[in-house]
């Protein structure tokens, strides 16, 4: 019953993730370099919906008859999708922090799309290389017919293993928490800076006496984009923190001894669903916060009359 409920929830999430992110491609305007980051995030979410979640909903190993191979493919695709999403959010957070902290320098740097495009390309190349690396350094990656899940058994670096194995284990266990903490720190700094600018504007009543400090607040579009992307970063932190805690709990032996396999499977499913919710929240935030996006979609579908107004000109 629990497995069927888990599969049903994932099926609904996959359908919503796919449709919402396709709408992001269909409605968002190609304006500003931040559009590159949004499209990269939507691409990773679509990859999650069409190539990662279906492995959890159906049993492809029963069709192809090679569970171990399917598990390796599933692990590689999951690594690409999750890591590209993680690093894109990290890039978004760092980009918005620089935009808020150094507004003049940021506008001088963001005169071309070459830099953002190259950074996104590097993220996807790294994610692909990381997927190959993790699958290659996995001692056993096989299908578990009892729990109907793919089981990963990594090399234990503490039992007569080389320093390379130790580095691999540290890389696997630290990468996700490090990125999540970095995103949280950037989001907190951005929120603090925006709040400080707001107080400055309220005290000076936007007279321009503060010069550089009110540059961002004097541009509503910049402020709107920053607020939108900060919301994405905050929800990323909320959705990925349970996964970080779940992975960390697996490293603590007393915790492992107290939790049964059934409880561990249940906790794993809950954290997986919460992580997938992040892929639902990202396009929802972009569509809701993008001016005229939903209205433009309704007009293209013929659900409303095209009545041009200030936003339609």
C-alpha cells in the first residue's frame, strides 16, 4: 500500500513538473542573463520528470531483464539532474548576491551572455563527469528485489582502503551539504542586504543622497528579479535540508542501529518526495512572479481575448 501510494505521488509530481517547466520555456521572455539560469534549472527539472521519476514509478528491470544495468543508468541520470539543479541554484544565489552587493560592477560585467552561458555549460559538463565518476567508484550498484529499490554499496574508506577512496567518500558526503549551506548563506546575505537598502530608501525617501547604495532599489525590475530568485534559493534550502540530514544519519552507526529497514525506507521516500517538491516549486515561482506569463499562456491557448493593455503593448 505504501509503495503504491509512493508511486502515485511521484506520478503526480512528475506530470506537474513536466507541464510547469514546459510552460516556463513557453512563456518566459528571453530578457536578461538570468533567463539562462532559469532555463538551465527548468531543463534539469524536466530531466528529473521524464528520466528519473519514471524509474521510481514503474519497474523497467522487469521489462528489460537487467536490473543492475538499469540501476546504473538511473544513478547516472539522477546524478546529472540533481547536481545540475544544485549548482544552478548556487550560481543563481551567487549571481544575485553580486548584483545586490556590487550593483555598478555587476552591470558592467553582465553586458554579454557569454559568461552566463559558459558557466551553465561548465555546470552540465561537471554534472555529467560526476555521474560517471560516482558510478565508476561504486563497489556495488544493484537492484534489491525485496525493497524494489536500487541499492548502492560504496567502498568503505576506513577499512584498509587507499587515500583515494577516502577522498571519494568525503566528496560524496560533503558536496550536497556544502552546496545547501552555501545557498542558504547567500540567500540570507541577499535578504539582509535588500532589507538594509529598503531601510535606507525609507530614511532618505529615495532622494538619491545615498548614491551607490540605492542603485538596486531604484530599479524595480532588478529588485523583482532578485526577489524571485531568492525565493527559489530559500525553497531549495528547505527542500534539500531533509535529504542532507537523511544522508548524514546513514553515517552515524547508533542511528543506523535504531532504525529498522522499513523505517529507513519510509524516511527515504519522504525525503525523496520533499526533494521532488523543489522541482515543482521552481517553475511555479517563476510563472507566478513573471509579469504576464500566465496571461500570455492563456492568450496563446485561446482561453482569453487579446485585449492589449499596458503590459500587452
